[in-house]
């Protein structure tokens, strides 16, 4: 079995001042094992958690997906490798996990989580469409 190093980091949404706590900060695992990344924050109105992957040597980050209350959305190409868990509903601190199932060498990466509310995502999506659509 090959031992893998997976790094985790946090991605703050600076303009919204959301401080996300992510653990563990780094982990070594053997191929075929499972990894759980836990993300939490204290904003009761930010009920979406998003996850991203940055592969070594790649300048961009890949979106893995998000969890919103109990609903989950995954990028189709990554869906079989990841699972989200957590309940982000209610007026309480938020906590959710991303599980990397059956970890493989090509999944050695830096993983980021971020938080938002649905209104913020809608605004950002609209701005993106207005700026980059023909």
C-alpha cells in the first residue's frame, strides 16, 4: 500500500468575515482508507458548506460540491469519491464533514472548505453571469 499525504486548509470568505475551522490540518493515509474533514463556523445564517480540491502543480481549484441543510450537490466527475454529512439547519453553530472514500494517490491535494448563505451564492452567480456572458 502506498502512503498518501493529504493537506487541508481553510478558505475564508473575506468580505463576509466568516472564520471557518477545519480539522485535521494534515493527515497521512494508506491507499484504500477513508478520510473525514470536519469544517465548522459560528455564523448561524451561513447554512451552506462548500469544498474544493487543489491538486499539486495545478493553478486552479476544482469544486467538489456543497451541502445545504440536508441537500447535497457534487460535481459529477468527483461524486463517487466524496460524501458530505452534517445538518446545517437552525439557529446554531454549523458543522459538516466531507469524507474521502477509498483514498487513492491521485487524491493527494490541498482541500479547502468555505461557507455561505444561499443569497450570497445567488448574488455571486448573477455577477459571474453578467460579467462573463456574451
